[in-house]
C-alpha cells in the first residue's frame, strides 16, 4: 500500500485555517467573475481548468491542521448550467465563492459556468486563499487561457515542465531558524491596538465588511502622482502616509504602525509558483508633526523599505518575537492594513470577449483594510473595508473622513 504523502503548510496557511475555523465564516474565499460574450467552447474551458488544477499540487490538495494531502484534481470540475437572465446567472456563479469551501475534504478551487444565450455566458471561479494570492490568480487565468486557446485551435494543452511546487517553499520555511531580533527591537514596545467598537455587532453581522468609498477624484490622483515625484517615492507611499496620519494614536510628535502586504517573489522561479507567497509586515513610522508633506512621505517610505528588507520572517514569528499577544477586542500590532493593487484580472479567450466583473468582499480578514487600485482611465479607486467586529458604520465613515482630511493636508498644504 502506498503511503499518503503529507506536505507541510506555511505559517500563513496555518493562520488562515485557524482563523477561519474559529470564526466559522468563509473568510478566505477569493472570488473571480467574468462575463463572456461570443462563441465559447464550454467543454474546452472545462478541460483547460482540469489541466491547470492538475499541474499545481497546491490546487488539488486537502488541508487540515499543519499539513496538506493530495486529492483528485477532478474534484475541481467546471459545473455548467443555464439561466434565463444575467441576474439569475450572477446569482448562480456567486455560489462558487459564497458557499463555504471546506478545504479539509474539498479541493480549494470551485468553478461555475452559467449560459444565458449561445453568445452570453457568466463564469465564476472561487479559490481559497490557502492555495493562492492575487498574483496566483493572475497566473491561474493566464494558464487557463493558454490551455483553452490551444484546445479550441485543435491542439492539446502545452506539455510544459512541472511548475515550481509551493509546498517545497513551505517546507523550507518550516525548517528555517528565523532571526526576529530586528523586529523585536522595532516593535517590542508597541501596545495592542484596541478596536474602536465597544458593543459587539449582532450575530448576523459578525466578521462582515463595512465598506466605505474614499471618493478619490482626478485632482487627487494628479496630486498623489506629483507628490510622489517630488518625494522620489511611489504613489503607494503617499497613500500609506495619508492612512497613517489619519489613524495615528494621539501621542506627542507622530508615530503609527500600519500593516503592509509584501510579495515573496524575488526570483523568476518564485514568480511562477501558485500559492500564497506573501506576508503582512508591520510598518512602524515616526515623524515630526510639523514636517512638510514630502518629508512626511519620505519618513513613511523609509519605514516601508526597512520593513521590506526583513520581509522573509513570517508574521506569526514577527508577532512572537515582538512579544505581542492576541487579546479580545484588540489587534496585536496594527488595526489598519494598506494594499495598492495595480493589476486587474484578465482572461483572454480566443473568439470571445471577456469582461472582468469586480466582486465586493463580504467577510473581513483585517480590522480595517484600505484598498487602492488604478482605474481604466488612470484615476485611483479607494475603499475602506472595515470589519463590523472592530468598527461600527459611523466609526468607519469617520476614518474615511479623516483620511480625506489627511490626504488634503499632504496634497494642498
């Protein structure tokens, strides 16, 4: 009898599974939705999906505790149906990510194709975060399109060499002896951050997202770009600075800790890995409250660079090294996380026109997640997605108003 192959999980994967199990909500389902107009070969799309899932062990495994075990890739088979309208199709494809993905007994990929007419289709794809990140979704869509296009052209999916295996990375991480000295010195005196909300939400709202648009316009976008050029930093540094200034505790001078997602893909090989190759870094910045805008931005940029220089240490080890502990009603090191995403999902299928349809998240992972992206015409889009457990709607709106004030101070001093 062949022994079951058990693969180690990374610290981040283990944290996701523990968090989701504790909350009892599908917190980590990553949704993708596309409208497809034109001729579509549904069987070729199903075969292409099966090919991609079979290529990546992280996409066809079961996850339990600290280990993963191989599963049948066919369990991620594309489910196809029809609907009488676009609204009915949208509701049907949403089940790809709205229904909980129990990755202990199911593979972490679920796909739905709902056809409204011969030339109108709606495609939904749900991937559990334990098996990927935003970079991985781009890889998945690229491989899916490549395999589909070869199939509809009369060929077969390219016999590419096996891709790098995420579990190899997780195994190296597990065996690494991490030096947390720098993080302990940087964060050892940071107290837990209490949630602003004092009364807990109702059971139906627990873990839910409270979304607040940040209403950035063309003038704001131009100002962010101009200040970034003047300070010789990226626009992301300007946006993080505005969030930091608007959420800083009331202390003499200026200081704050902001969460920053960091991609762990510094080699060509790692850029081809399907899996959650990222970390969340606590960025601790200090500044002179009376400094000019470019100096404030530079202070935050330098703090970001310092943190990124030590990004390989998993967040769980950073927290342990800094002596932080999780307490009810608080966040250990930071309440606010800033994420700037420059790439939109694309699915290029031969003979069809595909349109990405954004899906607003339902469940909150962080107390406050500030999301920024670049629109099709170049403007910055921003949304604060606060957790109902940490902020009530009025408090979330007050955070957004404070951000607008802080951004105005930076752009129009």
